[in-house]
């Protein structure tokens, strides 16, 4: 045999497949249904506790101290800026000792209560109610006709100062005040 001729060898023998359609296990389990008599036995068995297979309700956690209020805050919104704003407003991260009752185990992380993107925060009730009262007063003030007209006048004057024209012509522009029905 010369250098230009190569000897061809047969590939090694391949083992037959171990799993084929002939020897696959049955896709249905033997019997998962129970007879009515078996169901009745299960319902009356005191060793079996009836409970749903759902996540615990994380919205009903209560503070031990009634002078505090819980708030869930998104800790990742705005790259964490929402969470930082809440801390700057007086909220702090609630820890296990702040919670009355049992905390679901999968919410416990590094002495904080976390559910996905949400983290449980706590603030003094007086500060929280004060902030709600402030927001309510601010909303009522905005709805008051006198406030709305004053704001409209300020915005109109600012707009008129930004455009060219004589004072006499600008004085002709008036704020529309709808009639009270």
C-alpha cells in the first residue's frame, strides 16, 4: 500500500437502543382516581388537614404595634428610586419583629419581608395619616373653583409674557370662566 491509498476501517459497532417505543412506560398512571368510599374515608380522616394549594395572602400582614402602618413598595421600579423616595419620606424596611403573626417562609429574606419586586415597609401611623390628609386637602384645593381660576390666571399671564405684543393687546385676552349651573 502506498501513501496515496488509505485503508478504510469499519466504524465500531453501535449498541442497540435501550429505550424504544416498544418498551416505553405507560404515560398514564395506574389509578389516580379514588372510589366514592375512599373519598368519604379521606374526608373524615382527622390526620389529613384540609387546606388550599395557593400562595398565602401577603396583603393581610399586620404590625405588632398599632401605632405603625405597613406599605408594600416596589423595590426595583425606576432602578430602585421609588424605594429610595419612600425611605426618604420616613418609611423603613419592616423586619420580622414588626409583624404580628406568622410570616410565610418564602417571604423571609435577610430579615426583610419580600414578595417578588415588593418589599414591606413600615412608618409611624401619625406620619402616614398626616400624608394622606395633606394629599386630600391638596386635591380638594385643586377642585375648588377659586383655586382653579387663580391657577388659570397665573398660567395665562405667564404665557402672555412669553409672546411678543403690546400690553394693550395682551389685556384683551381674558380667562374663560364657565357659568355656574
